[in-house]
C-alpha cells in the first residue's frame, strides 16, 4: 500500500487478483496505518466483522453485505 500509494480496498483486491490467477480461493483483510479496514475474497461467503470507536459493530458473511 505504501509503495504503490494504494488505499486498503485496492490493495486487498490486488492480492485477490493474484489469488484468482493461481486458481485458488481465499480472502484477505487489510488495515491502513490509521486502522481503516478493507477486505476482499473470491468465495461465495467469508465471515468477517469489525468494530470501531464511535460506531456500531459490522458483521457480514456474503459479498453483497
């Protein structure tokens, strides 16, 4: 992220692009230096969640959540 000046979502999607190229499945969670999260996965669902100060919890399973 630092070298390419990518945001967390772009970096996560780039890693998943490489995973797809290898014909594999998986997911990745990325945090920037300020703790801003992003995730990317190439499976139908991936359990994930986060909680930040001043906000309610976020819990999701499927890609459209």
